[in-house]
C-alpha cells in the first residue's frame, strides 16, 4: 500500500466515522435534531477538516503545502465575487424555471424573510450571513476539495472531481434517515441528491483550482447552502425536497458542463499540487 493510498483510506475512515457517529449519537442517543445548526457544528461540520489534518500531520506526514489556506483575494477578486453572488444568480434562475414550468406562482413577498423589512433587506442579510459562515463550510472544503480530490486520481482531475462528489454525497446519506430531510421515495431522493452533489463539486473544484485557495470554494459552498437552497426551498416548500433539489441543480449543471466541456478542470491546475511522499515514509508504507 502506497503512502497516498494509506492517507486516503485513513481520511475516509475518520471523515465518515467521526461524522456518522456524531449524527447517530446526537439523533438516536440524545434525541437532538440534526436541523439544529449547533448540533451540526458540534458533531459534523468540521470532521472532514479534522480527518485531513490528522492524515497530513501524523499518517502521511506530507505537510500542508497544498492546502490552499492563503485567501489570495486581491488577485482573485472576480472569482470571489462570483463565488459570493453566483448562488444568488443560481437561485434566481432556478425560481424562474419553477415559475416557467408551473411549479410555483411568483410572489416576491415570499422572500421577505425579515418581518417588516423589504425583500432586498432579507437578500442582503443572507449575503452577509454567507461571508460570516464561510469558515464553517471551510470545515468540509478543507477535507473534500483541498485534500481528497487532490489524491484520488492525481493525474485525472475530472475523474477525481466526480469521485469526490460521489463520496461527499454518500457522506450525507444518513441525514435522509435521521430526520434532516425526508424523501417520499428515498432511493429517488438519494439519487437526485447525489447528482446534485457531483455537479456542485465540479464548480467548487473549479473555484479551488482557479484561485489556488480553499476559501473561494468555501465561500461558494456557503452560498449554495444559505442562499440557493434557502431561497428555492422558500419558493417550493420543504415538502418537495426532490423537486427543490432538481430545480436548484439545473443552473449548476449549466455552469458545471461549461467547466467540463471547456477543459477547465484539466487546464486550471492548482498552483501547488499534492507533494510526493518522502522516500523514507514511502518505504515504510
């Protein structure tokens, strides 16, 4: 077994083991709701980052050169703006599709999420919340996009991205059985969810590779959850999770296909790739 393979296996065991244990203990052991942000923060959100840190530090000892921790905001200001405002554009497109196909009758007042305040105030508040919560979503991106994706298939970025998206989706599966989301048809719901995660991973990978920073991907991830999912969910209602996921995924599919078909996953390599294991450690593995 190579050092890289050992690192990937230990990472997966830790990322899945810690988070799944946290989910089941919180829900079945203490009766806590996984919808509660504090429960997510305490037992789930940072487990991929913890797993990546442990592997880098003590399992492979390869260090942290390719983590992408430098924000690089000044040189990537356009990308950061796209990561921040893109989910809002996705939400507008998805809601437009829902209206066009007759799934929802447009009502702007539905998005006045702050009582007594106009819609634009609520949207502005959401965009500010995205920035505040970006460090929390870093907990996932540091593990999935800035560790696992670089090591699954190092010379095949497209395959590595899709595989990471698939693994990331499976990591979420217990949520469909523990009250976080309820699919009328679980098999269909998980299939749609998986496709959504895989296309989202293409976009997050592109932000990570193009900017050379995990923070751009973390910002986009926060926006997808706090703006895209919330606004589409507000329009369609939480009782239609499959339809909500499908409609919200359509705009992401368009951008993801552009990234894939234009060859950007291969062209926009990260500035620092995964370092080669030290010879002595490789021999031990």
